[in-house]
C-alpha cells in the first residue's frame, strides 16, 4: 500500500467513495462539495419508476393468477360441494374454550322416547309393549278401514311390528278395505310375518284338521303322497301353527270316471264338520300344477267357510294366475285361520 504525502490511506483503484467523489469534483471539505457528492451517490442507486410499478403489479397479479386460474366463478356450486365446504369449515373453526367460562350452557339431550312421526291415530293403540290377543283392536271395527290403516302405519313407525301386524290383519278380517288398502295390507303382512314367530309354538295346542284329497286310482303313488304331506306341512306354517293338517289321499270309488281332483277339509274328531268340496275336472300332469291347484282349492274352501259360518270379512281372492300361497299368507289372517279351525270343530266343543 502506498501512503500519500499528507498521511492518508490511499483507496484501492476503481473504488468510488464519497470522499473520492468529493475530491474529484470540488475542493475538499467544502459544503458545496458535500451536497454535490450526496446527489451523485443517490443518482447512482435509483430504480426507474416504471420498473417499480411493473414489479408491484407482478407481485400482486402473479400469485392471484396462479391461485385462481382453475376456479370457476360463474357456475353455482352443487349441494355436495356446499356440504363439503360446511364440513371443512366446521372442522377448521375450533370450539369455544370453556375452561374459564363462568356461565354453564345446558347440553341438549335427545329424548329417551323419540317424538312420533305422525300424530297419534284415532284408534287408541293402548300399551304397545303389553301382550296382545289374536283379536286385538277388534273392538274398534266400527272405526272403519281408514282408521286401521292409520293405526297400523303409526305402530310400525314407532317400532311395534307385532302390534302393527295385528292392526293390518283387522283391516282385512273386520273391515271392507279398498283395493289399494288391501294391497298395502298384504305387502305389510308379508313383511312383518317374515320376522315374527309362529303364533302357536305348541304343536299339541294346534287344531287338527284332515286334508282329504281324492284322485283317479292310477294317480295314487308314493310320490304324490309325499307331495301331499309336504303341502300339509306348508299349510301348518301358513296358519302360524294354529292348525295341524294331516293328509288323506284316496282314489275315486270304482265305477267313478272322474279324472280330476276332489278336495275338502274336515275336523279330525268325532262329530266334526267339513267344508264343501273343491273339484278340478282334470288331474294336473306335473307336481307344480298339482301343488298350484291344491293351494288354490284350500284358499277357496277357507274363504267359503268363513263367509258361511262367521261374521268376519272373508278373504278376497288374488288376481288370476298369481301364486295361491301368497294369498294364503297375505290375505288369510291368523285370526281367520283360527276361526276356520273352530268352525270345523264339533258343536259341543265351541
């Protein structure tokens, strides 16, 4: 390093310090020189105004464009999107801290018994949790079909399926429903009976009946006997265990040229009654045809017997071609089965 003659340290070549600028343009340490040097220093570091404006606009516009370029501000959000936004907002907003809260807000509690979906029905449902007899709600028969529909719907909505089943059955066996009401009752009975136990669980308490089937002699085979017994077991289940059917398969007497089926139902005791006779002119060729006509005949015999011996509404026949098993399940109520069995018992036993 070369020291100047006045004892100051020399600046490196190429450096432009304030003192250097002052030394070049003005005499040293003069006020005019200082002001001029400051003006030169500021002018060296100034940024053009137009560049500053462009950079400011870019700093605002570029992030906005990057963040919103995929957003649609013209289309209304769907309900699913709104629900997602609400859920996200609920998760993001913290709950109010209650650590130092002086007031205590009561917490809402759900009722032990939910409020009814509908207003209480016109027919008093009584205590739906108490045991009910097979003829339950029969004392309200004068209220009419509409009242029983209202009662059945209300009971089912409250979760009392067993009582609702009884109300639907009273609609069929003690009222005169419309076709729509009968169809609604049939659907409800099928649904509710599928989850209900048999009304009578004791086989010894079932009313014994005989299913008498007469066919041409050549049709009496072991296979037909087994099928007839299976049909009798199915009738037991359709009656909810209230009746116990036994089959009696016979051939027409010699000299009788009948080629079809003769069917009737009898009480299985001395002095018992019997139904009329259902006759089919031609013997079915297939087991499926035999079962179809046998179940159809049983339905007709039950309906005719109820109409002739009781004051209950006889079951209405299903549309032609439909499975007669459905009619025996959905249109013959458990009370109707019980009354049918009672009508075939000896007179002194009723």
